[in-house]
């Protein structure tokens, strides 16, 4: 199939349905104009749980200026994410949030076009390149943990983790040692991510959106200038892999495609991982018994402090992987997932018209007590093979599902276990008595105060 015919097959969107067309669905649209936006921003978990308790697992709400429908629970996740009948558009779900700053990233493509681009990008996540990334990640994590070990004491963990994941993305994705140029690129990404979720959506002078748009311009200029150089010189980093990637007909990805995909992948790789690794370490700090169990698993690898981490050693860390999964259950890095209906459909007895913004909510599903007994308790043993087989396959969806399942999920596990190996081999982490971290759960979870922890050398 040619790219032109793929583009022509993209779903059209002529606008959302009239509000009256959704009035038969129970719910509460809140205040005039602002709807329930402030309630969602203030307490997204409490908001969806209150609405579900009052109206059920399908309800009507109004957020960011549009009446929308929330569908909740594992069956809703399967309907919206598995989507074999191409009923839901990811493009028109994410466009209002990410379209200006991360246009045509993989998550913003649909159906056949998405499949073609995903196939081309998948070359960068095959075993050869992944081994190269592991070498860079391992060395970078080891250096940073050594710095933390040399200066133990209290630390704000989230900003420290954010800086580390940015640095790791620069080295493993860009193949660039940190310097003034890469510093500028990482600052541009920080501005773009902040702008993606700012309430002011127009780039007026002085606004976060204006800084994000400028950051996007710097990113486009940098990648566009680098692409011919990478094609000539080669390299094992992700950027160089994409510069050589081809479509099914053998054609190289266009400069614009590479720019768009790199922008999106850099954002996705560092922001969601920062969130997940922070919640992982926060959970270990609050659960010292589990911290000890994972440290015993790491010590059983019999690795010297200066010995590189291999894939074989990562495979020998099942408890660490289960604990990371449990951290993502409790605080999924993408708490809600928007889609737009391409056709009329019905769910749980409700007729929902084409064009309706339809969101599913991993944060809600991951805390349903009928699926996850004592959902606020940290228990990695929920992720034994036996426990996982007994649950609905869409009960745990931190990486999404279906065709849009996160392309980098194995990269995320690799980085998380590599981090766990070095961290637990060198440090213990604890919280001050009486301190309970408060988290901002939307759009990507992060601790409101940065997460104060105490590090000690072991």
C-alpha cells in the first residue's frame, strides 16, 4: 500500500456530536464553560471514582471544553484499546493535547498508516540495538548511582530521576555525550512536555505554550541537520537506527517523519519512565521488607560493582520486574487514554454517536477492589504467572494495548531493572517517619513535593 493511499484512508473528523446527542447517558457536566475540568485536575482518581459510584461504568462529563464519555473497567479497556474493528481514532483522541508539539508521533497515527510506521520504527527496538542501548544505559546509571552513593543523605528524588532519564535518553537515543548542544536539546524537550499539558493552549508571548513551540523549532532544526550526517556515518543509537529505517517498499523514512518520531519517542521515553521509576523507588522506601527482598535478588546475581549488566542478568530479576509492574499498577504513567469514535457504537446498553470523545481510565481500573483486592497495598506478588492468568487480560494496561501497545515497553523494563540492579546494590532508601508523599496524578503522575527520601550506602 502506498503512503498516499494510506493517508487517504485516515478517519475524517467533522466535529463532535451535539451535546443533546449524549444527554441520554447519565452523568454531570459541571459548571458552564469549564465543566468538570478543575475537579479532574485537582483529584483525577477521586473524580472518576465518585462519578463511577454515582453513575456507573459509563458516564457523561465535560472536560477541556468538550462533552465526553468515560467508559471504565477491563471490558471497556478491551473495547477501546484492542479495537480490531477500527472503531476508535487515536489521532483525534490525542490531537488536542499533543498535536501542536508532537505532531504525527506514533501515538497520533491511526490504522494502516500507524501499522506502517510502527513496523519501520520497530527495527530500532530489535535485540541488536537493544544490547547497544543497554550498554549506554548501564554505564550512565552506574555513574549516577556512584555520585549518589558518594553523597548520601536526603534528596528530592523526582527531579534527580528526571535529570537522569533525560541524560540517558540523550546518550542511548541520540548517541551524544552531554555538552552544550545536547543540554539545549534536553531543555527544549522539557519545555515541550510542560507546554503539552498547560491550560493556556495558544502560544501567546511569555506563556508556557510559547516556550514549547520555540522548543519544538529547536528540535526540528537539530534533527533535520543531523539526519544526513547520521545516514552517512551510521551508529547504534536509536536516532541513527531511525535514519536508516525503511518502509515495506524499501523507501527511507522522510526527514519530517524522523523528526516527528524522534520528538515523540524522546518525550515518551523520559517523562513516563521518570514517573514510573519514581513511584517504584517511593514504593520500596515505604515497604522496606520488599526493598530487602529485591536487594537479595540483586545480590544473588553475584555482579561486582563495576561489572556490566547483561541481558541474562536482567532475566534473573523476576521479583524486580514484578515490583516495577506493581508500582505502575498503583500509579500508571498514562492515567487516562482518550480516543474519538469513528462510527456510532453501543456499550453497556448505551448508544454513543460517531465523533464522541471516549476515554478509558487505567488509573480507575488498576484500583478496582473486585479486580485488585486491597488496591492501595503494594504487593508485587499480584504479578506471578498464576495471578496474571486469573485476571482479565485488560485489567492491567500501563502500556496501553492492542495496535497502540507501547513500542518501548521492553526498553522500559530493561531500564527499570538495570536501574534497580545498581540502585539496590549500592543504596538503601527510606522515608522520614510520618511523611506521606502527595502525588499529582494527571496528566503524568509525579510527587507534588519532589518525593523527599533518604539515601544510605549499603
